[in-house]
C-alpha cells in the first residue's frame, strides 16, 4: 500500500505552487506543467527584444504577455524562448505541414532570413483561446494528435537534452539511475517504482506536456501550442494528462476509469506518475504543497496495480 504524504487540507488555491502546477483555482489550465515554475516569484519575464521582433516581422508590435507558456504576443505572432535551436527547428518542420482533423495548430514562423530561432527566441502563429479544465477533451486531442505523428522518426536531440524533464524521463523509464530527494517525492517514487512491470507498447514521438497546452475558445476546434517531443507510447502521453489533471487540475476521480480501455492502462498510469514524481524530486523549485497532488494520484494508481 502506498503511504500518503502527510498533507492536511488540500486545495487548489493560489498558495499552491510548484514545479508542475499552476497556482490558480482549479489550476485554471493556463500554463503548461513544464512552464508553471514561471508562477513562482522570479520577477517579470522579459519580452522579446526589438531585433527579434523585427526578424519575425513584428518590429512595431507591442509585446503582450499571454498565459500560454509564458509567451509574448506580438501582433500575429507568439514568441517564446528557445533554449535548443535543434529542437525548435525539428518542431517547426514537424508542425509546419501537419494537419490533424479537428485541431488548430500554432504553426512555427520563419524569420525574414529563413531562421526558426533568432537570438534565443522562436515564434509561432498566435491562436485564440485559453486552457480550460476540459480534461477529457485534452486526452481526446492527445490520441488524435499522436495518430497523426506515429510515422515520425525518433529525434536525435532527445538524447542530448539535459534539462530536469529530460533527466526525469530517463530516470522514470529506467534508463538512468540517480538519487531522488526523499522529501521531494523520492520516497514515493521508490515505493511505486518497485511495482513497475514490462509493458508492450509502441514508442513514437509524443507531445509530453499537453495539459495547459490545448486551448479552447467557444465552439471552435481545440488549439495546440508549445510542442514538447518525447519518445514514449501515446498511451503514456494520455496518462500524463490524467496525472496532471488529477494532481493539480481539479479533475474528478472517475477520469482514470473513463480511459481504462487504453492499452496497459495501470502500468501506463504508473509510468506517467513516476515521471511527474521524478520531475518533482529533481526540480529545485518544487514544494511540499505541489507534492500533495501527486500523493493523491499515487493512492488512486496504487489501487489499479
């Protein structure tokens, strides 16, 4: 039996901030889990400088901080920092000609001289919408998107990534062993990791951070932004959405059962939870508050195993 982390009262109020959460009521779904650390006190993000805006044809546009990333809207473009030019170029090529029925895509923009990244910034076509707690719809988007992506080869840059999320991916998949801080989620990780069993699922390119990166506006098709490639089964990507939605999004407990028809679901849910626990344990800005949500998910996943 998984031992829950002592927590006291659990809420989704504005004091609940961590590396994988957004600290607004019911998460509000306005940030990706990867970028939710921006909610912590780190000063105001800096907008793209004038020469970057000019390179993408938005010299005179006034930067407006929007809640997708964080990103800056400049006219018809949405700008965000790009730490890896190779990854940004790959995403640009993958999404540039991708057509998914029922999905709007924030397509990457080239600079006036043909580059995908200028001065450490990438730009995308701005699409209307906000992330909303429509969790089952996000999972449906995940499955449809990944059906369209299944023929893509494994990106070479994945092996070179060394950020917290890439390392956590390797740790949770068993490719890498490293100590995890017990009080940051490492103890819970070790207990659950012992229950992993081989799962026969096909790996492919997946968007590993869909929660908060699918936008809704009225009756329009959902919109996709901020692609983060991983080499995992599509069922895993869906399970990550479920973990995030349960931990920090205010999702009802029945969401696990509604998607239990997906292949190897108990083990896939376990692997997704281990990934988030590894991120939490490794991230320098994780908190006891943000661990509470993962502890709640752990209790439910343990009942599946």
